C-alpha cells in the first residue's frame, strides 16, 4: 500500500511536468509508462491525493468548507470560459 506522502509526491511530479509544458509532460508520461504499465492509474491517484491535500489546506487557510471552495472554482472556471468564448 502506498502512503499518502508517496501519493502526493507522485501528484507533485505529474503537475510539475504539466506546468512545465507539453514536451516535458509527454516525455514524463512516456517514461512512466515504460516503467509501469499501470502508470495512468497511479498518476490519477497521485493527482487526486495532491488536489485533496491542497483543498484541505486552502479550506483551513480561508475558513471556508471544501465544498464552498469547489463551488467557487467551478463558478470561476465557468465565467472564464464564457469570457473566452466572446
């Protein structure tokens, strides 16, 4: 069984590749798939663990519930997409 630390670390690695650009992300994904056929599932699990940790931290910092933060993110993303379409 993988610890929460390992899961979050995997999420951090994946998101670091993601924010570094498409080429690095593609290389990272290819390398992970060569190492482990179940890489996609592990990366999704790690990214979910990272998101959960960030959500809990943000909730503590703001005093809002995790649900409120998710709703704000959804509304903000929707508004941003609406402006992008114009």
